[in-house]
C-alpha cells in the first residue's frame, strides 16, 4: 500500500514538473517570439557596424573644415564713440572684458541657406556681438584679411559597449595640430597660453536612418554650437558661453526630439524616414580664450561608410565638406543587416536546450525516487 502511495506521489510530482517545464519553456518561447522584432531592431546598429568591420576603439575619420578667425579689436563698451566698433566685435580674448557668458538663442535662422550654411538673423541679447549680415559671412567662409580655411579630419573613436562614436576634448585646439604640420594662419590668433583659440568649424556626419528609437546625438561645447539635421536646426546653442550640453534623439516614428542642458526634449518638426540617408551638420565657433571644450557622441547610429573605403581598411566617412550638398547614396554603403533567421534559430535552440535540461533533471529525480521505492519494498519483504 505504501508503494502505491509513493507511486501516486511520484506521478503527481512528475505531472507538476512537466506542467512547470512546459510553462517555463512556453513563457520564454512566447517572450522570444513576441520580442523578436524589438530585440533585432535594438541590435541593428551594432550588427551592421560589426559586419562592416568596425570594432571597439576603431577610429573613424570625419572630414571637417576649420576657419581660423582674426581677433577683433578690443574696445571699451562704455565709450559711446566706439559703440559701432563694439557691435562688430565677434572674436576676442577673454582679457577684452566684454562678452555675455550665456546661451544666446536665435542668432541663426532655423534653416540653412542654399550653400548649406547658417544664416544670421539676430539674437536675444542687446549687442548681438556682430552676428549679423555681412559680418557673419566670415564664420564659415574664407574672407581675405579675416579668415583662413583648412580642410582636416575629426577622429571619432568607436565604443562597442555603447555602440557610439565619440570625441572627448577638454582642451580642443585643432588648429594647433595643423600649425605643427606647417599650415599658416591669419597671424594674430595665438593667445599668450600658446593655443589658437579663435576658430570656427563646419562638420558633417552622414548617417543611415534606422528610426528604431535607439539613435541619439549629444554635443558639449563652448562657444556657439548649432546642430542641423539636413537643413533644419535642431540644437541652438549660440553665444559666447561656458561648456553646454545639447542632445537629440530619433524616435521609432522618425521624429527628432531635442533639448539643451536640463530642458525637456521637444519635437523639432524634423521627420526622418527609415532607410533614408541624412546628414548631421555641426557648426561650432570658439570666440574667446577662456576655454575650449568639445565633446560629441553619436550613439546607436550607423555612419554611412563606403564599401570601397572599408576594403582599404580605412574608415573615412563618405562626406565631402567642399560639397556639403552631397549625401552618399545608401547603395554605396555597407548595408549588411541582422540575420533574422539566425537570430530566430538561436532563440528556438535556446528554448530547446532549456527544455532538455529540465527534462533530464526530472528524469533523474524520478529515477532516484523509483530506486528508493524498490529498495523500500524489498526491505518490507
């Protein structure tokens, strides 16, 4: 009688084990199938970059144009006879003693012009610091006697943990490196600390839009920094100010939300379509000698890298700063996406492995209990 009782107990335990077994496997398999598309989307950028041989700490060189700027004359803001000269002042040493240390919104129009350059429209501070009309042309164009232009490369380091391309410069003096290579500048741009502080920068980063909710862009800089997506302004960080952070993200609907400092991200009115190309355009100015910081993170995005470039084991972004209207066709890029069949096969095989391990465990338990019952019955006899 006791043996039958134990057998009933074993049967009940085995039945419960089987139910639990299939329940666990069913829940996991259901989750795997239900989250399958989402998970594959999240890994899309990482998968594409891995298939393009972009590994951790790989360096991607982004073409950029720097403009060395002539220092404007220091004048006394309280001298009414020099108010005209004062308003024309744009690039100065901190020792000149007159600049607003804060964000000045509205210096440039919300859309780039036909040459893909910012257009000066005003500003919310009284003096406007010369950022208007013809005075602004010198910022991102070569003007004799005021600027010299220099085509160079911005080096971004890839971080595979974050799937991001980064530059982090607490002391950002890119023209110092060019000077060391023998390039000549406007003449008075070297400050007493030995660094070239007064310059502007025109940088473009072409991306393949994934619109999966994982794409983010962050920049920290002083001074003026304007970020456009294609021709639309998304981050307005104008003015002479200390290092300030702005960021934007692309939603799953392709909408661009942006914010500066701790403000709530807002919809910018920019809409991007999945599998289209776009260019992030960064215009930056360093206008005084107090500091020079530039940090940038391009996270969860696929930079538009050409297959020909990768074949030469060089990762240079396909962008021509001398022809900013050019966007490399997506057909030229590495378009290797995630292998969905392989991901699904791995998911199913994982569930099968779990099922097998649990089945073996139950079989072992049942075998031990049966052996125990047989031994007990033999002792009773």
